[in-house]
C-alpha cells in the first residue's frame, strides 16, 4: 500500500511538472512573439512573462530536488542541497511576488476609488511594482544571508555541548521556518487585501448601477468578476502551496512516511502548474492562442489518423 501511494504521488508530480512547464513556456512564448511583432509590451504581459520564466525555473528545480531525494539519494550531498535550496528560494520568491504584483496591477486597473492614496498609486503603478520587487529582493538577500549563517553555525556546533533536550538542528530549523513563514505571508496578505478591495469596488459599482436602474451585466462587472476569479484561485493555490512547504519543512528532520511527503509535494505543485492555466484562461490573447493551438493539434491528429479499411463488396 505504501509503495502504491508513493507511485501515485510520483506520477502526479511528473504530470504537474510537465503540464506546468507547458503552460508557462506557452505564456512566455506567446508574449515574446507579440513583443517582437509589435516592438512593445504592456505592463501586464511583461509581468506575466517574467512570472512564467520564474515558474519554469521553480518547476525545474523542484523536479531536480525530487529526482535526487527519491530516485537517487546517494549522490544528494550537502553542497548540492545548499545550491538547490538557494535556486529554489530565488525562483520561489519571484514566483510569489510577481503574482502578488499582478494582483496590485489588477486592483489599480479595475477598481474605481476616489481616495487620494489610491489615485496616486494608480498613476504610479509601474513605479510601485518596481519598488516592491526591489525591496522584496533585498529581503530575499537578507534571508539567504541569515540561512547561510544558521547553516554554518549548525555545522560548527560542538556535539559535546548539546544537551539532551536541545538539538541545534531543531533550533535552526525552527528559526528558518519562522523567517520563511513571515516572509512568504506578505505576498499572500497583499493579494488578500487586493481581493477585498476589488470586492468592495464591485459592491459599490453594483449599488451604483441599481440606483441608476441599469442591469448588473455590464462590462465593468464582468471585468471585476473575472479578476476576482483569478485572484481567489491564486490565493487558494498559494495557501495549499505554503501549507505543503511548511509540512515538508517541519518534518525534514522527523520520520515522516515518504508517500505523505510526496503527496505534500504533489499538492504544492498545484500552485506553479495549474495557476498558469488560470492565467491563460483569464487573458483574452493567451486564451485565443491556446485554443488555436488546441484546434491545430486536433486537426493534425485527424490528418495523421490512418484511413479506415475499405470493405470490398465485389463478389468473387
């Protein structure tokens, strides 16, 4: 039974890595082609393209880590673990914060508030997003420095000074996971605030439409609803991703069953893989290009289908 669960989890991980890479490569490729043709790129397409590239890197480093930990653990040395963790931390950082920046972009473009602060942010949305990314990148560098210091301190710890109730590895893991949780809760909270403000903006818009005796199926309402669907799906998938990371991090030094660890990884991979399909569905250009690719693939499959055998009705 344990082997069956491990095999199922491994198959899910492989499927999510393949589909996630396909979706993110598709987003980056379509936006790059459009950029070359038009000689310019919009802010939304630029964020989506960099987000797709970061998620490609995230999926690849997760696949390398899965291969080394599950299929070939003998060659997974400490130095390789540190390199993989640093690359994962960088790609994970840009993946979450670019998605949070996309939430801010949707809010400033769709919501309708007369507040002075909101109008100021709306006029300087590019500068705001750039400052957020630069500021959070400095936080990432600080986090990596702290993790490196904790790792060096752990390796230099004298085993003779360790009491029976205090394990330096557990203390290091506690500090690492605490800092990680605090840093990664920030983009989640920012996206949550954007969702709440969009809901408030939608309620105000619907109330205004009712006062003027108009229907609720206008273009602004549809844009609000579509943006909320994208952002809420991002929040749900990000929550699942963080829970799986926290479980994996806290149990890294514990004896947790391998199938449960693999199932946690499979659940966490839903965020970088399936959310990209949500972004494709919510973007008209990407959606049309994706449907066109599916239609052409279906047409090619029909063309390559072998002809059905002809029944000879002639009598011998």
